[in-house]
């Protein structure tokens, strides 16, 4: 459990604000669901800096506050107290919300909850139209976004009749058409089959490589290995933060927070218990194989 101060690993400069300007700044964030008589405190004093171009994964057991935090980052929820700022603009400022939501695009676990039109093309155009983008520019944005997510030829299909993987890609395309600087994905891969999940993750990697800030809430620990930094939530607070290898090295703590190691790290621990040391920084299957091959060739 959190003891009031999160365990910050080597990524500390991202947490407290020292050294780099924050793109998204969270200060003493509290959020309560319900009214004063029957309220549930989902977030309890969260402070966090997210720098431009970062790939951040947020994990935690059900009810830990991770989805609530994601919605606060995108301006979908306004803090009960504390502050969230995007490019210096507060999400508590109603006049700034349109700009914030255009800057930070949000993809929900169930894309059907986001769709408001009857065709893929209209769905992608909806956001830019509401931002007042000129029609000629909208057409270019729509074509580009649909192409980027690999949905060319499906422009006139009904969004609600798409597969789960197609719906997830359409939700991303709808955000991309608004030309955001950041994408926040709340369990966007939860209902996808392995192939669709891999396709969406590959797209996120491409967007990150192109300079976009990616924030993903997930319960798939293999997805966490793609991130540059991990935030572990527990009971509405940040319990642990750092690079994936650093966080996975705290496997006893993770178990206490209801989280398991990704398969490659779990295999490395099992091999270590049998005397085969590969290094606790192994987090991906590719790295695991590389270390085993290097060890085998070294002994040969």
C-alpha cells in the first residue's frame, strides 16, 4: 500500500518537476464520485509531471484510480480539488477545455461510447468540424487519419458494425484528425484479440516515434514493456514509478499491488532461481532470447 509518498525510482525527475518542463502537470489531484453524503474518493493527492514526447503506462488493480486519472489528464473529468494543467492551461477552466481536449485525445475502452455518426468518414470528420477547421483541410485530415490507421476503403461503413479491432483504430483515427499532441488510451486493448491488439500497439509505437505523447492505461503487463515509464496506482495514489525494468525489479511490491510480471520477466526470475542469471532488467521476449543465446554462445 502507498505510505503517503510514492516509491520513485530513477525516473524521479519526471515525477517532481525537476529538470524538464512538464507538458501535463498534475498537482495534489483529488477526485470524488458522488455527492458529499455518499462520495467515493477515487484519487487522493496525485502529483505527476508528464513531459512532451513521453510514452507512459499507468497500471493498477481494478479500483486503483488509473482510469479516473486518465480522464482527468484529458479534461473529461474536472478535479474535486488540486489542479491538472495541459500546456499551462487548467482543466478547471471551462474556457480552456475545447483546446485541452483537442491537444489531448482520449480513446475509451468501449469506442461505441464515442461514436456519434453513421459512417467512418463522418466520424473522423466530426472532431475537426467542431474545432472549426475549414472544410478543405478537414478532407485532407480525414484521408490522412484513415490511412494512418489502415482503414482505407471502409470510409462509408457504419462504425457500430465494425469489429472490435476496427472500432479501436477508428477511435484513434477520430482523435488523429484533430491533430492532438497527446493520446490517452483507457484500456483500449482490453477487448481486442491478439492480432488486433498487436496492430493497435504497433500504431501507437509509430505515433510515439513520430513525436506524439502516449499515455496508456492497461492491465496487460506485456504492453507496459513498450513504455518508457510506468506509474503504478494503488488506492487512488501513485505507489511506484520508474522505467519498466526498474518497476519490474520490485516484483514483491507489484504482487502486493495485485500485479504480475510480464512473461519474459517471470521466466527470467524462474531461471535465476535455478542458477541461470540473465539480469533482472529483462522485460521482453526478444531480450530474453538474446540473453540466453549470448550466454549459450559464451559457454560454447
